[in-house]
C-alpha cells in the first residue's frame, strides 16, 4: 500500500450539486437580503395534479376557444331557406257555407296567422311544450340539462328544446338525430330569435307541427279532429291537440283507444299548466270533460265520391279563366270557397241513386255496366253553380260527366233553334212568321227546303209521320223534321250564334252551321247546357257560370276573381216565348214526369243517336238543372247504346233523366216559395195561323191531329175528324162529300181524288176524314168499306199525325 495520501470517497448516495447563483457561481440572494431555500421538486402523486396556474390558464384558453368557436359558428351558420316539406301546403276546397269538400296536395296543411288560432289553443300548446316561451331565450340550458338527466334516469326520452328550436327543426332542417343537425339548430335558433318576434315564431311552429291523421299544422288538425277552424278551438280541444304533439299517433284515442288513459293524463297536464300560468280559470278547469275527437274519415285528403269531380272542375275553371296557374296550384296554400251548396249537392247524389243507380243490376245485365250520369244546377240570376254531379265515384270513374264534351245533346238543343227564330223574327220558306202556332210538315224523312248544301231528310224518332203540326206540338213531340226545316228557315249560322250567346262555348265539338244542328249533334257538356238554359230562365240575360265564390292564400291574401259579366244574349220575348213552349213539353209532351217537382217548370228532353245518351234540361224561375244519362264501356271507354239498360227497351230523356231532375229540384227548392214564370211573349205568339196549301215549302200533309174514331160509322168519319179536318187542313166535309178532290185533305201519300172521305154507302178506301193518321182510321161503314177493316186492324205508322186514329183499319192513303 502506498504511503501517498488517498482521495476521500463521498458517502454512498451523495451527489454533487449545481452551484447556486449565476454562471459565475455567486449564489442568488433574496430580494430582502435574507437567505431563501429553493422549493423542493414535486414528487410522487402530486406531480400529476396541475397547479392553479395551469388550471386558470387552461380555463382562460378554453373560454377563449369556446367564445371563438361560438362566434365562428354563429358567423358561419346561416339561416337556410325553408325545407321543401315545410312550405308545402294543401289546397282546401269548401262548400259555400264553409263546409270542407276536400284537400289536395302532398301535405295536408293550411297555414294560418296567429290571429286565426284561438288564444286557448295557443296557451294550450305553450303549456304543453314551453311555458316560458315568451320570457326565455332561444336556448334553455337548464331544460336541456334536465331533459338529459331524465332521459339518463330512465324517465323516457325527453326533449329540452324550446319552441324556437322545434320550429327551426320543423321549418329549416331535417328530422335526423345527428350532431351536425343539433349544432345547426343551436345557432339558427339564436339567430332566429334575434330576427323574428316571438309571435312569428309561435305562428310558424303551430303551422309546421305534426298532429297525426296526416294533419300538418293546427288548422289541418282542428279540421281533422273536430271539424272546426283553429279560431274556434275551445280550451279542452286545444289541450288535446297540444297533447298530440308529444305522441301524435299514440294519443289518437279513436285509432288507439287502448291509449286513452295516457292521452287523458297528458291532456290534464296541459290544462293544469294553463291554470298555473293564469291562462285558464280554475272554475272552468274543474269538471271539464275530455273532448272526444271525431271519427277519422281518412278521406278528407282523398278524391273519392264527388270530391274528385269537384276538385278537377274547380282546377280547370281556375286555369281556364286565368285565375291561377298550374304551378301556383301545385304550390298549395289556397283556401277556395266554391259556389256549391252542400244540401243541394247531397240531394243530387241521392236523386241519381234513387232513380238510376239503385235500379241497375250490373251482374245480370251487361248494359247496366255502361250507365253513367252527369248533372249540374245553376242559379239563373247569379250564374252560380249550386250543385254538380260528376259520376258515381271519382276513384272508379274518373271522367267528370258534368264537364265532358263527347256526347250529343240531342233534342235539348231544339229550344235554341226556336229562340233564334223569334229573336231574328225569322219566317218560313213561304213567308210566315215563326211562332209557337206556325204549322210545319212533320212527316218522317221529309227533305228540308231551302238548303243549298245538298239533300237532307232527317228521320223522326221511330220513323213516325206526324203530318201538319204547330211548332208547339213539334216541340212537345220532339219532331226532327220540323226543327231541321226551322233551322234552315232561320239560318243555321244564326242558330249557332244564338246557342253561343245563350252559353254554349263556340268551341263546342260538332257545333256547326248546318240543318243537323237542330237535332243536337253538338257534344256540349252538361254544365254548358245548364248555363244556356239558365239564360232562358233569366229572360234571355246571360251570365257566364261561376264555380268560385272567393279565394284566400295563407289565411290572408285574397285572390282577385274576374268580374261577373252579364248581357242580354237574346231578347226577352225570344227567351220567354221559348219558355212558354217548354212549359207545354212538361204539361203535355215528353217530359210529363217533370211535373213531380210540384211547381211551374219548363224543359226539354233529348236522346242522342243510337240511344247513347238521354237528357233532360229544365228550369223553374229559381233554378236551371240539366241531367244526362250516358252509355260508356268501363274498359274501353267506347260509347255504348243504352238499349236494355235498367231492364227497359231504351232510356229516353223523359225517363230516368227527367225523374232525377224532378226529385232533385223538389229537394233543392224545398223552402223556396213556388213562383210562376213572368213571361213577355212575342207579338202574335198566341195567334192561330191560317195554313196555306203548302206550308213551309212542302205539299199538304193533312191536319196536325187526325181523327180518332173507333169505327167508320155511317157518316164516313166521326165529328172530331171532320172538325179538325176543317180547321187544320183536312177535307172540309170529312167523308160526307166523297168525290171532293183531295187537294186539302188526306195524307201526303193519299190519292188525288175524292177517295179520302169515302161515301157512306161505299166507303171506297176508308180514308181518314181529316187527312190520315199514324194508325189509320176506319173510314166507311164497317159492313161495306172495301178496305176499312175492323176496329182492331189498323197499325199503320207511316202517315198522318201522332194522335190520329188509333183503332182504325189501314192507314189513310
């Protein structure tokens, strides 16, 4: 071991320390000059706890970051346009009394202003959803926290959203539950609260909330559950609708009666909240009964029954008259009050069912499947359409039979020909003024005279020859040959002009200036014909029909309707004289079934070619109504004959159409005093005209009404035949003179010598003393008449008037 001294080792665990002080090694001195030891370094678990400086710094940084993020979000999130669903509304169609007809559109919603919602309903919604709405901000942190806690504790999923937030979700955003949507909702709500009033936000919320039964908005809900407008909601009704907001489907006590207890509990909660807030007096709350809602029709937004026909007619009317465009209607939000009266509409449906539809047997009778019906009723004084029957059910037969233009109107057109004749002071081919008593040749297939367009010889129904008849009788019996000739006498172009002036659109298919115009080959609609007949009922003063009473948009904007124009389409004398002869049709002609209306009436029957349609158009001083029964194949849509329908040989205008008309008119005018027609007739309307040898440019065809003897007798014909012959153009002395040349008597097909009368001792041919008849007469003595025949033999229908001898022998020749 060396004797040199060894360096001393430091004790174990010892380590050198850094010198205190600055780089020079001089220790730092405390400011007060005293010595202070440096704080020992944190060790152990205390090393992970942040110091207060760190906490404070972090807090400040966090707050600044949140503020920055808030302002960033506030500046970046804009209030977007409304979502497509929120702006969609239905169009609401109403009867004249405000009763709902139907709604159309993708969404059953009708926006209303806050003023159009009862205060009770407003308070009920606030009590249910946000009682502090008017005093709180757009966001309620306490409510959000409370909802989160309740949800976490299993008290059900709850919302802490304010009404403002719910409105933002309904109107601006979608319904998905995502973080991004919640963030947007948060910022938009704050902005909206700054830009819109509380009233405006509440109004928007009430218009966008869903209440069940496909009802969006409180107005649609009020109609769906209670059949009233939102302005009429009571506290109890409002509380129930408010309760529905929490669970629209589950709380519908009609659809889910098993949930009635829960729905009533929620209802009570709402009412109690109204009391607490001072919105409802306790005395009114006590004993308040639960307002059970109406049964759900499920069809208010559908088009079944008459709804679809009415809605399509209204839409077409609005577009055709340039009131609203297709795009505007598609946008929805229109409240359209029609002129239709519910009681009359219901009466029309009942009458069609009673007199037509209920009598069909579609299983056993194939033709019954072709039967269709259309009808329309117009107020003559105002032009308002008061009722319209479009068909049995729109979802089964979508074509509106009241507005379609593809069936001939038949003889319902004939009154327009006579009206034109009187209005134009027209004369026959031989210069006689056309009046109700003007005599025409009514034989079947008689060529019209004075027509330069070629030969035209229309057939009468059943090919009946009527002989000489007055215009009145020709109208009663709907004689085609007379009216075809009259159309030429007047001028078919003038007839067309008159029809248009009365109300038929100039664009009506087949409305052409030719003799056939008189027979109703034009295919006018039931509604157009009702307008034209209403003009006759209104003494010739025409006003275009209207289906609309008023229109509003979003509960406030009134849509301007075109001014109702009226003018004197034809002279009063022309219209009133037409009414006079149409009264005769009801009293004596083909429309006697119309007498069941029980008051003065005028009208005309009509039948289309091949019995494809049967019509009756008639009126009283108070109402003009047209009914048509049509034949159409339900599969091919082809027009079909109605022969055999209802188990009848055929349907004539005087049958089902007139019966429908009579029952409807009787019900529709119930409570309206019956009134007589106030008529001013044309000069000479009641004067019996002398009949020239060849009236209306044709050779004589005998009297208007031939004799009706039951046997020949010994005088060669009965006294009635003699008298009528003398006054109407038959042989002046009947059969008494025998050999008198037959220049003034006999049928147009009869002989030229005095064989029409028949000597009493020989009865050579058994001719009718008054010029022939549709079925022949007995002529001479039954024991000696060579061709008289017995009283049961005659069946001829080719000559003579309709009321000629009914039991005689061979037709007069």
